[in-house]
């Protein structure tokens, strides 16, 4: 129905080199040993030995068999004063030797550069999972671009510092620049670390204050590393060193419980007895340090910098800005208290520009370790002399097969015949499973393990060979740790309204949200939305009906309509009717097409063979769940005799091409031809290169047909298609020409069909009637729409972002020629390419002139949508073929391009772009194995609009395709619906609102399929109770709105009580008003299931009334009378009513309705009437 601060009262370290446990390093809680990925533990025969003996005993199995390595161990122990030089090591053998030499003394491995350091660290995790090794990486910051390190680098450094201070790890891997970087002194880190355990006395407000000083950000809901939230007597915090955040619950000032909780659900997942809260910043700026720095800065003539740290001590790049003014800055060398062993890699060092945060000359770093025994690892063949003890280790490269699995089998077989034990290391469980299938017939069985090995190697003297699967299948190695932290994600469907937001009510149309009032509705006090309509009319909507209200959103390509509807007017009903008619026309057209396609008999392909498995194994990434599901759905279509017509939806980079590529492979192996149709010549070139690379090891004839080909070449391709010599053709609308005839077309793949013209679409329809069809679109659609359309269109949705991609380092900076020059020169120095986006055609020429002045040596091309087509194509092709270094363009670069070599993006006037545009632009870089950077530039000293600031903050803080991506996804989904369903439907979405459109679509599809949902009816519950979420319990409006929205959408009677348990976990014991609200929702769901449309709670009775069409039948009434044992009185009038004597509180009413439900279930079982009010309704068991 619609009507016009709380505060709660009072083991030994393992150090063995183990080739018996498959593993790769992954995050573990501070103080807990490294745990292999999903691998069972085994009994350790050396567990009773001292640590050094454990290491030696296990090492004897492999490296101990090598005489040269044994000599190395003895040379390290004897220390005759000569420099030890080890030559011949390659691949993972460096880490193997380091693990062999590790003992009770700390071993410091100084790699040549960050890439090598990360590789050695991962190799140690694969080869010696029980060894306690840590990584201390560098910052990768430039002098002229002061910025703080990425969250991955920062967390790794802080965790390693903590481990050095408290745990004394066996192996530390680092580089010279990293060792010379300014860091917190051990005593500073100790003061900034908070150890919390159950039972300790601790003031939660004081804890919150200390965490804020240490860089934590106070938020409403903890979702990201460094977030902290206080809700009454509960503190949530997400610290370094843990994969999940923790929830600390207090009883007065005593810690009552500590629990980890999941970010995605905000529910607790397991108890802890203690937790270590590390500082969010490596360099903590407390009040004392702030005052000291302020004095020094003013004395050095830097008053603006002094003022800045007074306002925000953790501004971007504060570390490098302040380092020159720190007295006696500390480096990590002070953490090493005892002498140890130093392994120093030769080779090319870090060539990144120097940064002021490096406070010690990298060459002088080794002075900290003058007393340490030193071993140099040489890549070159050096000669021994009197000052050097040269030890050569016999290590040879493994045989690298051609990329086909039969070559892998042959190579492993040859190694086995040579008497070598062979171990194959795979990057993930999926690759491990496939390699095991490929090698399943090998005798003796080959051990296949999970672990990231940078490179394989053979130890002939030890009789063992190590193979890395990425080398075998010619993939780039994934030189990145497993995910360190659980990804951030909003609690189910976050929702909020601000006064002034435009809304749509399903019954009354467009209005304006004005605020929330607490009113008495049906005798209960509850929150109501106050909505304003045309003419000053107001509508009050009880908060439990929030599902009937949606917020209208501005998107990047369409503003929301600002006109208001009039209460009781006809304009909204007309718009709703027009929209429904348009949906019906579209749905009928789709059903007609579906019916025609179902009459076409397609080719029935065979089950997957060995080659299909080989191709899947050679995929360089781990497939997402959505990718695997989509691939399986397509495979089932191909195994069926019904012609396939499937659409794959998903953003660029989510893996659609790989799914289509596997379908292509299956069709070709089945003797069919495949045509891949794309809207632009450049995309044709791009797809051709992708397909060529993946199919290079197979006898497949692949050609590209476009204007890039000469007339003679085009004739040859056309003849090859007609004769059947060409298996796959990838091209533009040239494929649709009348002279192109196929010998046996089996599969048509259409990329971005909405970008083709009307005549081209008609020709595409003709091809679809002759072959299987697979369409792809790069704009995602929401899962709600996917479900609504699934009955009339075969859809595969790939909405899961790819795993373990390097995050794009994202900066929001003021416009600066120096920043631009540094960014471009850094990318060009590594032979990469740069996107520069300037979204104003009128001033694009001026920006080109400025950039030519800033970077005169760069090869520059310009592209925008107003250029002649051929000129635009020429510019884009030059950039695609790496004939240009820098592409200056408008937003046309937003979608479609996949350029792994372009890994720097600079966006001018980023404040003018929408969030979806910013996310999609950033998606253009970071597609390969290199780290990528995105710079969003805003005007100097400009006061940005608050919405622009929020957009830029969101895109900066969410550098991976995770929680932040979902923010922009809404806008892209709406655009995707337009691409999928047409511009007319796109317009209706903006007219009636996205949720209303999806609701209408679901109803229309259900009606067309003959499965129309039962007619809804208004339900009124009269109860004199308070039912709302008190502000003192959940102070944040957005949290309360989200809770109200979730509650309003529940249809299962078990959901409300589950939500109440969640609130108890997240916010503490729920107040009575919230319990009443939840009980009312459960009561409403249960009453609807038995057809009751109103209920009145009296003083000592409960009165119920049924709708006319849902009134119980005679036999049900008899069973009700029996179940209620004489307490019920039925009063038939214009509609049936019943009064039940007894307790009339909400909980008792719930129990009563559960009892009554049994009679209606009996009615359904008896099937006494075909029009039973329970037909089609849920029979879910009650608790």
C-alpha cells in the first residue's frame, strides 16, 4: 500500500627443498607457513632434524647429487677469502641452487632487475614450497613523475619488512635499487603495527584513530585493502598480510571475537584468535614526523609542500617528494641483524630512471653486507684466477617442442629413455589437468605439478629434467603471484538515492526523490520514500516497496529524461503501453527467426579429439568460468543436429575470440569451411593475426579477404573458397560479395553485427540459413536481460574478467608537459607504443603540434571519426603494424583494438569523460605480458565538479577488472542492450528505466512462451509495531538503502531470516524495529503463497482475508479447521475471512501461517481443483 550509536555493553620454520609437493607461492597470513595451492601435505621424514639438516637432507635428492654444487656448499662453509663465482645456471636452476644453500643464516638474493627477482621468487615457490622465502621489490617510479607504489608492490614490501623483523625468513629476494629505497625503520614499523587478540583491553575509537594515522581510509563498507569501518562495537579492517578482511567485535572495551569475512558477501567465514594489523603505508606520517618534516621543508624554502602534508600527508607520491628532506633515512639493510649469505646476479641492471625515493646509491648498498659470504652468479663464461673460486654447474636447456602435444610426448619420452626423471610444471590447475591427459599414456608416469617456473632446465648429472608448460606451448609465462587479496565487490546490488535524483515508479512514472519520512502506515511506524511529481503532488512509498522504484541514471551516451509525470495522469501509462508493444514486436520477430532456424538441420560434429585438447592447452591464460561455460554451450550446439545461432556478449578482453576460435577449429576438423565477418579492415587484420598464431602448428589454410589484398590475391582467395582449398576466411563485408562462393560453409562468425549496414545485414541473414552462426558483441549486457532473453535467443554471457592480468597502474595528474614527456619516453624506451586521447576534433591539430614539440623523435599518427574512411584506416593500420609510436585520437580508440604492444595511455581532460568511457579506454592497454600505465590528466589548479572527482577517484582506485569495473558496467550494459536489440529498444530503456524495461521484457517473453506469471495483488499487513532500520544501527544511508532494496526483492521465505543473520554478523545484535521489518517481509511472502491479501494483528487474535480468485476450496477449509484445532472462525461474505484466536505478535503470526500452509500443500497434493490457487507456486519447505 502507498500513502498520499549504538555501542555494545560490557611453530618452527621449515626450510627444506622439496620436489615432492607441487606448489606455487601464494599469500598466507602473517606468521603462518607457506601453504601449497590446494595440495595435500605429506609426511616429512626430516621433520625431526634441525632446520639446516632438513635443508641439506632434502637438497641431496637433487642438487646434492651434483658434485659441483656440493663443492659450492663446502666453499661457502670454508670461506677461504676468495670470491665464489658460479657459472652455467639458467632458468629455475638459480632458485634451486639458492634453496640448496639456504640454512639457518639468511640468504639474500640480489637479482639483476625486478623482473628477474620476481622470477626467482616464483621459482623458489615452485621448487621449494616449504622454504620461507620473501620478495622485496623496487618501486618502479620515475624522478619527474612522483607517485606512490602500486598496492601489490606496497603490500609485498610491508609484509616482507614485517617478516624480517619478526620471523627471519630463509631467503630474501630483491634488487639493488629496492635495497637502497627509503623505508620505515624497524622500531617505526613495530610502533605502527597493531596486534589484536581476543580478551585484550582496547578502545575501538582509539584503534580507529591509530589506523587512520597509519594510512587506513575510513569507509562505510570495507571492500579494499586499507579500508576500515566502525559500526557501534564492531571494527572491520582489511590489512596487508591477509587474503580477507577481519571483523573485530568488542564487548565494551574488551575484544570479544575476531572473524575473517568475505568481501563479496560481507559475511563472516571463520574465527581467529589474533590478528596483526600492518600499516597501510610503508612510511607512516604521524604527528611527530609531520611537525619535523614541516620544519625542515619551510627551512628548505618549500612552504607549499609543508602546507600540503599538513592537509593530506599521504598525497600521491609523498614518499619521493619528502625523501630528500628526511634526516638519516632508513633502508632495508637495517633489518638484517646477523651475517648471512649473499647471492648476487650478474646481467643487465634496472635501467629505469632514478627516483629521489632511492636514498642510497645502489652500488653502495652492498656495504651493509661486507661481512657476509658472497657468491656471484655469472651468465657469461668467465675464467678462474687466484682471486676467484670458479664453479661451473652442468645445466642445459630442455628440449623445446614445436608447440604441439605430440612433440611434448616425444620430448618427454626421449628424456625418459636417457634415464632422466622428468617433472612438468604448469601455471595452474587447468593446465595441469590438460598436461596429465596428454601424458596419460606415458610409461613410467610423468609427474605434472602446479607451479610457476620461469624456465625449464636439465641437470644431466643429477638425472632429472624440469619442464615449464609455458615454454612447451610457446606462451608468455605468468610471472605474477596468485591473487594476494580477495577481490573487492559490492554487496549484492548496492543502491542509494540522493535528494534530487530522478526515479521511476512502476505504477506512477517519473518523479523526483525528495527524502525519507517516518510515517504510520497500516498501524505500523515505518520509513517511506517521499517522491515529488508534476504540479507539486507527492507520493509516499513504504520502504518495503522499494522494488517498485528505480533510480534513473545518466549514461555516457544518453542523459536521463527530466520531465516529470503527473500522479493519476495518462502519460506514464501510454509510455508503458508503447514500450510493451515494442517489446512484443521485437520478441515475436526473434521467436519467428528462432522457429525458422529450428527447421534448418545443421551439421552434427564429432566429440572433441586430441587436437581440440591440444589447442585448449596452448591457450596462454587460465580460462574464466564464463569462458568455459560459453565454450561448452557452443560445443553442445555443434554436437547437435540443430543449426546453431548463438550470440556471445562480453567486454573487450574477456575472451570471446578464444571461444570463437575453438568453435572454428572444431568446424574445420569436421571438414567444414568457416567465414569470420568483421566490420573493419583493421579488425580483420587483427583477427587474422590471432587465428594465424593459434593455428600455426596445424594444417589449416587461413586467409584474410579485404581491401588490403591485391586484386590477384583476392581472386586466389575467392577461387580457394569455391574449390574448398581455403578452410577459414577472415574479412570485411567483401565476404558478402556475389563472387564469393563457399564449397562447404559450416560456420559463420559475425563480430559486432550492429555495425553493419541494412543491406549487409540482409546478406548475413541469408548466410545464417546455410550454416551455423556465432555472433559476438564487445558491449556487455546485464545478467537480468540475459535471463529474460534466454527463452527466445541462444545467448552466452562472458561477464567474468580475466584472471591474473597485471593491473594497469593508474594515475590522475594535473596536465604537465614533463609528465607527458616522461610517460611517452619510458614507453618508447622499451619499444612500446602510446595512446594519447584528446576528445576534441577542433583542437586535435594543436595537440598534435604540442606533442611533436615535446617528443620530436616519436613517429606520430592522428585519427578521428571525421576523417575520410581510407585516411582513418591508413592511420590506424600504421599504428597497428607498429609503423607509428604514438596515436593521437578521439574516443574512436575506445573499443575494438587489441594491441599488446601499446601499454601506455594518456587521456587529456579526463574530467570530461564518463566512468564507463574511462574504464573502456584503460582497457586498451595492459593486454600483453608487460605492465601498463594509464595517465588521466586534468587542468592545472582547476576546481573539478564533485561528480568528476568521484569518477576519477573510482577509476584510480580500482586498477583491476573487479569491483570498480562493476560501477562502469551499468552504463556499458545499457549501451550493450541498444547494440543487441536495436536503437528503438535503446530509446525505450531511457524512457521507462532499465529495471522497468527488463521487468516488461520478462513478462512479454513469459506470455509468448505460455508461462505467464500469476497475477500479482496488493497485500496489507496491519500491525502496531515499529518496522524500519534505525540510523543508530546502520548510520550510512547507502547501506540502509541497499538493505531495504534487497529486502523488497525477496521471494523466498528463508531469505529474510538469512538477511537478519547477516546483519547480526556485520552490525551486531539487531534492534527490535529491524527484526519486525524482517518478520513482516517473511510474513508477506508466506501470506502470498496461500492467497491472503490482508492480515490484521488484534490484541488476542489474527484476522485474515483471501482474494476472491485465491480463496481456499472446501476440503482445504476442512483441513485448516482440523490443523487449527477449533481456534478458527470462518466468515464468508463478498470474500472469505478467518479469525484465529491466540497470540498475535509477529513471530506467532509467522508460526500460524506456517501451520496453515500445510493445509494448502495437501490441497495441491489432492489436486481437487485444476484452478487451485497454489498451482505453479513454490513448494519450498519451511524451516
